[in-house]
C-alpha cells in the first residue's frame, strides 16, 4: 500500500474486522472519521485515519471506555464520567510517566509499588482506563514495530497483575456472582483480572478461569458453580467464534461478552465495551 493510498469506509471496516455501523458510530460520536475527500467522491480514510482507528481498537480491547479511547486516539486528554467525583481525573501525567520509566529500567519492585499506588489512589477502573491499559497498548505497538521490548511488556504485565491481585476478595455469601473466562485459544487474560479486581472493590466476588478455556471445561464449570453471570473475553473474532456463548445462554446462564473480537451477539447475550461498562453490567445482573 502506498503512503498516499485512501480507502472507502467499507474497505476500512473489512481491513479492521469491524462492522460498518461501528465505523459510522465512531465517526458521528467521536470524530474518528475520514479526513480526505476526492473530487466528486465520498470521503476516504487516509493511513493516519486508519492508524487512529487501530489505536481505538487496541484501547477498547484493553477495556478502556470508548469515549476515553477516542480522546487518546485523537491525542486529547480522556474525559472522566461524572459518577466518580473523588477519582474523576484519573491518573496524572506524572504518575503515568513514573510507571513508564520504572518499566523501562525493568525495576519490578518499583513497578509493583507504583501500580499498587495507582489502584489504591484511583480505584481499579480509573487506574486501568487512564494509565495501565493505555501504557500496555502503547508498549505493544512499540514492541511490534521495533521487535524488542518484550521483556518490558512481560514485567509490566506481571507488576499490574500483582497490583490487581492485591485487591481483597470479598466473600461469596451464597451463589457465585460472576464466572470469568477467556475464549478458547485466547491468551490475553489481563482484562479479566482487572474486571475481577474492579468487582472485588465493589464487594462482588468473581472466579477467573483465565486464558484458553476449552468450551467443555467452561460449560462444566458453569454447571457446577451456577454463577449469576458468565463473562467471556475475546480480542479477535476467530477466538470469539469458538467460545460457547450461545450454548451457555441456551442452558439458562446470563452471558456477557467483552473484547473487540465480538461483533453483534446473539439475542439475550450482552456486550461490554469497556471495563467500567463490564462492572456496571455484572453488578446490575446481580442486583448489587
């Protein structure tokens, strides 16, 4: 593809494996639309436009709320919703820089300390959406481009995981509120760890089966534990297609799916587009 090549909305939707409806919504709501117009033709997406959309997908795939992800993709500061005034601003630039610098030095003890401070100071959702997930996305992009930095990514993930696991787990008090699992072959389980920690902050217990859960194993666990909600995560369509979401729903389970791998779900299955939305959905289904 040449640097000056332009694409139609349909071509971009196919390229990014998202629906044309999602593309139009992001254009209308967030301004992530095509910036070029050819004489006598419709507007076309430039390489820069597509790069912004890829970053939007990466951020939402890590659980960042769409509005905040769009602001980051456009280079603006994310806007916080008004329902958490004491934590509305999220992580500061200094906090984000401090964690990034510790990661570059491979200073795991400091990374664990700083990630823990972010979680304690801002709460899991704000720490994740305004600092931790955006850093991981940026690091992943850099690693893919330079073919190095994997060691930084692994230690950053480990430090974040330790900070999330430090959130005390609440008692289940009867029926398990939420069972979390990755789709078969899905290895990116950190968003589910963030969800479990965010639910724990709200007094909602969850059990996380982690990465690459075979369909029959998940169905068996759901039958045994009878959770109020089953949450499935997939960051790519090929993983989502192998997940037993419909089979779980047919067996009477409330099913919520998350990650950019999901398109339009079958009837009765809800989609979560961000960590904050996932927390709200699980709590709502549990009547917390």
